[in-house]
């Protein structure tokens, strides 16, 4: 028996072995994210009144999970999603979530085993169709066991048919009166048929419901196979085999000293770092510096034993990550480091002890109630909370990846002091700020050599720019693009719990301007960005726009806004350019095509032609997005937090590119919490504080605030 | 803000209903819904509607929380109304069928009452509290060998990720809908819809894959994949009363015959 099982698994290629028992960390995370996606998609369906379409999308998401993970993960994900879906609208969404799970599982089996259409449909009919029928008949709305509701529904079906027949009859007799008896007879026969249909439905419901669901199931199965297969192929090309990761055993001794001996660290099988040689002695405090893409995070993950196993020499093979007296790690993205749903739950996760929440939080300068949901915390609070959880483990080795990036200078200094005071712990932390203290050992790592070639490329392209002036064609005729007067915005305006976000905002933006709006988290800057981009309407005040002005918003998460597989497809889709060379679009189409050619030059995308989106670096992805948006003929481009995670070189690069775009005729608004950025020309430098906008000293470059054309 | 993450945020005011334990609200909602959906007479609908009204007032919710009915639903409701008015169901006053109207009104009110019950739960209870309540409610199933800790942890992590994922889905939606019409598919609505679905799903899945990777690493960094037990909640007397009352009402709905009795379909 176990033999046949092994054989079966062998045919499944890269699938995980015949493991049993609880989900490991990677499976658990995939299941939880899938559950969250199911619920969020169903919720989005409710908002957009496209519920059933989103249910189909939800089943694709499950199919992807089922194709890559054990059935146990699918069951867990669907169960959790069905439970949470209760708050979206009761039993209806619960059954939608559960059915998305069943159909997704069937689709996943088909994808994983490479079945053809017929086998897929047959399997789905065997498994998912009975589930769907059972759900309708017995669970929601439980037509089979709920006689009264059934009768009420049928009564209404019958009434509707009669009513429609009567209405048609009435209209028919009007036609009859003017001598068009044929219309009368036709309408009468339609009415009769409606009534017959209603009677047929009512008499045969127990057959008809399964029959309808049968048709649905077949369509569903084919859709999942077609679309799910497409998604899966893109996932496989862009990502990697499913991660295998589980909790590490408790440490047998201290996890230090560590050594790397001329090793190249990889991520997803691709070399990331230059050959590294490094030794870390007990009690040392190391600060690792280096540009984006040099592999700082990859190095920390390797030290944590999460990746590149075997590349680090350790005293025993045990890292003891997450255990008391072992290794503690805080990763980079703050919202990803906090895993509990509340502050208290996050601090308690993984440690079974009694502790004082207030005191623990005070150690990192936080003052929060235990039951505050983590989704309500700011980036800086999340970073400090994650750090508090790490420090609670009294680690012998602390790995901290950019853990003060969201803190203001005072809080940052306090955290650094706290870390410096940990004398008996070895600390390895990365930073993009110059915050190492004298006693720290500083290590600078450089990019692997293949990246250097790209830098040379960029320089060559830059010199090319200066050769000729580029112009983006827009339809705007006036100099002033947009003017906000006395603009105010409240969340939930008009309700008793309305939350004012913006007050008395006055702002004019002209052509050829680069405007910087800075503000801390929660200052209302994202709302202002959305108003400027036309995605939100102010609660009060005026927004005057120049005629023909087109606006666009580039969100912080670039990857989410890129939808196609390759750079070329993405650019034409973003710009709305036809690729079949049919000139039905007229002048606008012509302008977009020309704009796209210009933008490709401006953003130095020529050498990315033919590449896949997922192969690109974050900076390259952003350039593709901006180029596509600009080609649309956008004359006002709003960028929300474009500086996040960029090193000095990346910032300089962004400043240079945006300046070309500005001179080509698209005005730029940059909204950011990070002020450490110096483009060569800043027309207006504004600060948003508590929802009020004020002009601060002209840009660091010394450009006077003109408010007009250059 | 008409964004999907608004589903997961309670309305930040204080009221007796807000202070009820999430368990009481979930259970009471389920009991009342079962009592109503299996007993569709006017008397039962009336009682459920009264309870709903009381809960709504008790939660100090203003009418402005009510969501707007989408246009397409309004059209459908209007069509149904016309059909019912001109049906032949007795009693009739002139051309207007009161019987038809009554049947229609019963069906529609049941639908609205069910939706609004859930609305009160989500307007008065944060997602986090609902997550804790769900995890406490499934705990007794451990005696049936159901892996409640595992399910509970997945629920906890899903609740933690939900606002982030919902925001991501909104960004993807905005990106899809703000694009110029896919020119290559102009005049081919099915292919257009197909590419819309595929693009949306792929972007959402790829975005969440990165999150899953981060999440698994964060869990390993805590040395455990099991969420801590949800904080104990001692049910107050009022919570117990609400649960017991809703349960008794549900039983009563089945025991006490409704008036006027259902007229079976011919």
C-alpha cells in the first residue's frame, strides 16, 4: 500500500512528499493567505455588485493552492474562509466560500495531474457537483428541507409568470385596439409560455435544480482549468517551487560564532550576492550596509537558517530561530513581521509564559492597549512591536533587517541605544541610514558584478537623452492643470463617526511642475493623492481642472498594478495602444502610440523589451508602470510613496527620470513620508500636517518656489 | 469610501450592542435567521423585523449606515413588484393583486432581514473580535478530533492578513478598471471579460504569494505555527440572556404556528 503511494507521488514531479500531519509554516501561510483572498474577493464582489464573478476568481485562487499544496491546506483554507465569510452576509457567503474551496480543489487536482478537459469535467462532476447541489438543497437556502420557504418561492414564481402574462396581455389588447391583432396574439403566446415555464419549474424542481447546477459545474470546471492553468504557468515562470519551511528545533547551544567562507548566496536559485567571506564572533554588533539588490536581506535570511542552508558554518547545526536563548529575527516589511491579530496576541505568539504587556511594550517605547488590532498600527508601531517580540526571546543572536526605517529620528536613536545595550547578544543588522555607532563593526557589501553592467547601460542611455527634447502629447490646453480651493475631506462624511482627514487645502499645479508633498503616516497624504488623481471626491471645496487633463495615480505597490506577463504587453495595455495595427482609434490612438515610443526612450526601457515582468527589479517595474501611464496622455501623474525601499542610487535615478518626464510635459506630484530626496528642480515643496497643507522652505536644490512655468 | 476593506471595520461608536460579546451576536443572528427562514408567515417576519429594529436602535446606528441598493437590484425589485401587482393571486382589489403583493413582500422582507442581521454584526463588531469569537466557538469540536488549533491558527492568520489583502485587491481592481479598454479585444466582450478575470486573479495571487512567504518566515521567526489561545472571555449575564433568548425564540418559531398560514402553491 505504501508502495503504490510512493509511486503515485513520484509521477507528480515537484510535489511535496507524502507528508502527513499538521501543516508546516509555509503551508500554513499559503492556506491563511488563500482564506484571506477568498473572503476579500467575495467582499470585493459585494462592493462591485459582481459577486458571482468574484466567486469564480476565488476558486482560481484555491485551484492554485490545491495544485501546489496538500489537500489538508485546501481544507484548512476553505474552512477558515467559510467561517470568516459569515460576517459578509450570513450563510450565503459561507456556502460561496466553501464551494469555491471544493471547485478550486477539483481544478487543482486537474492542473497538478495535467488532465484534459474531459477528465477534468468528469472529476468535477463526481466531486463538486454533488456538493453544490447539496449546498443549495440542504444548506443554503436549504430548498429541499425548508417546505415553507420553497412554497413561498414557488408562489412568487407563479405570481410573476401570471403577472407578466397579464401585463403582456394588457399591452397586446392595446395593439389589438389599433388593429394589430397579430402583436396581441404573439404577446399572448409569450405570456402563456412564461406560465407554462413557471409550472414546469415548480413541478420539476427536484430535477431542475441539480440539472442547472450540472451546467454551472461544467462551465466552472472548464473555466478553472483554462484560467487557473494560465495563472499557474505564470506563477511557475515568475516564482519558484512552493517554499518548504518549518519551525526549527530548540537550540542546543549558542548559535554563534558564524562564518561564511567565499560563498555566493542565492534567492530562488538565482545568485544574488558577490562571493562573501565573513565571520561573526559572539557578542559582536555588526551593521551591514550596501545598495539595493546587494543581498543584505538574503544574507540575514541565510544567517537565520531560512534560506541558503549549508552556506553558513555554525557551532552546531541548530539555529534555534524563535526560541528563547536562540536566534531572533525581525524582517524588513513592518506589516509582515507582526502576525498576531492584536498587540497581546502578537507578543504571546510562540512563547508560553506570563508576561506584562505594558512593561514589554515600554521597553521599545510603545504604549498600546493589549487588545488593539494590529491592522490599526502604523508602520513605526509595527516595527517596534515586532522588535519587542524578538527581544522577549532573550536571543543570543539578533538579526534585524532595516527595523528602524519607519521611525522618526528620536525613536530611532532610542531603539539603537536599546540594541547597543544588549551586551551578551550578537547583533547583525542592516541599515540604509548612517546610524552605526562607534563600537559597531561596519560591513559594506557590494552588488554582484552582473548588476554593474546595467549601471553602465543606464549612463549611456542618460547621455542619449540630452541629445534631443522629447514631448508627451496630451490634450490639455491650459497652463494650470488643477486647482484645489478650500478642499476638505472626511472619511464617512455626514455620519456621526466621520473622521476629518483634510482641511482647507489650497493647491494649484501647473504644467512642467514637480511638486513634493511630504507628511507622516496618517497625515492624510494618501487621501490628497487620491483626490489629485481624481479617484476620490472631496467632501467640500472646489476642484477646478483644465479641460482635457488626464490624471493617474501610481500606487506604492507597483507589482499589483502590472497585470500582463511581459514588458511589451504591459506597456501597450497600460497605454491603451492597439497592437493589431488597425487604425480605428483615430488621433488619440495615434498620440498614444507616439507617446509610448517617446516614453520607452525616456524611461530607458529599450533593453527591457521582451523581458517578463517578474524578472525585473522593483525599480524597473516602476519604470514600466510610469511609462505606460504617461503614454496614456496623462498630464498629471501622482506617485504615492515612490521612495520606499530605494537606496541613494535608486533615488537619484528616480529624480533624473521624473525630471525628463516633467520636461516632456507631464507634471509630477510625489507624495512621501520620506524627505531624504533631492531632485534637481522642485517647483513646490509642501508639507501636510494634521490634514493641513503648508509650503515649506523651497526645495533643497534651492529652486525658488515659482508656482508657475519654469 | 466604497472599498471592500470597509466590510471589516466596525463603526466606532459605543452602544450596548457594541459591548455584547461577538459570540452572542453570531449565535443570536444564526438562531433568529434559522427561526425566520423556516417559518415564512407574516407573524414570524413581524417578530424578526421588530427584533431587528430593536437591535438597530440598541446599537445606536443611524440610518445612514444602510448600504445603497445597487441600481440593477432596484430594477429587479421593481420588475418583481410589477409582476406581483398584476398577478391573479386573490384577494384582488380591482386589477391589483393584494395576495401577490403579500407573497412578494414576504420573500423580499425575509431577504432584507437576513442581510441586515449580518449588517448589525459587522457594524458593531470588529473583524478581530469576530475572529476570536469564531476560534472560541469551534474549540469544543476538539473532542471530535477536529484539529481546532490548526483551523484556529489559519483563521487568526487570515484575519491578520485580510485588511492587507483587501487593500491589495482594491489596488488591482483600480488598476484594471482605470486602464483604457483593452484595444486588442475591442468588440469581443467575452475575451475582454476573460482577460479581465485572468489579469485580476494573477496579480492578486502573485501579490499574496509574496505575503505568504513573508508570513511563513515571520512564523518561523517566532518558533511556532500555532496561534496563542484566544483570550478567555467570561460571558456576561446579558450575553447569556441574549443567546438563550434567541435560542428560545428559534424553538418557539417552530412550535407556534404562524398566521396567516402559508398557501401552498397549486
